[in-house]
C-alpha cells in the first residue's frame, strides 16, 4: 500500500511532502465543491425551463385552440343539449380557460421549486465552513523521538548539514 503521494505507508514523510499532499487535497476539495455548485445550478435552470415551457404550452394552447375548439365544442353542446348557441360558445371558452389555468398552475409549481432550491448557497456555505475549519486547524503534537533530539557525537556538523540538505 502507499500514501496518496506515492510514498510507502509507515514511512516518515517530510514537511514538504505533507504540505504538498494537503495542498493537492484542498485543491481537489475546491474543484469538487465547484462541480457540485454547477450541478445544482444546472438542476435549478432545468426546473425553471420546465416551468417556462409549461407556461408557453398553456399560452399557445389557449391562443391557437380557441377559435377551432370553441366552434367545435359550441356546436357539439348545442347538438347535445339544444341550448342557445351563445351559451354553448361561453361553455367552450370556459373549458379552454380551465385547461390553460391547469397548465399555468403546473408552471407555477415548477418555478416555485426552482426558486426554493438553494443549491449554490448551500455549496458556498460548505466552502466557508471548510475554510473556517482549516483556519482553526492546528497540527497534532508529535512525540519527540530520542534519536533525533540527541545528535551522535562522532559525526561532524558538516556531515549532518549535508544530510539535511540532501533530504529536503
């Protein structure tokens, strides 16, 4: 097994490697939250388009069907009931208004759902919360290892500096 940066598990990593790993993970987190905001915004737009399409279909239905539907329905009612032709035309118009109102209600419902969805605001709050947690985060105290605290007396300081420069 290996750590996310490719080093074997159980080996000590340098501060630079830890910082690089944390930076890469933070970058991935930010990219993932941006992708989530885009997906939620796309869903809200889709709901808005669906609601607008329902309004448009209702308006087109009312506009284009009124003349032909009113005539057909009015004459059908007159044939069936024998009522005055003017009353029959009023009844056919009322039926068209009822269908258009039903489609408008469906449109209102979809638009209300699109307005109530606070997807991008939730993601922004999550980003702020993550930033707040990271600002307050403190490194965990590590126990001092005795072999690192005391330098061996048989090594020269130049050799220790050379090893320190090569490992960083």
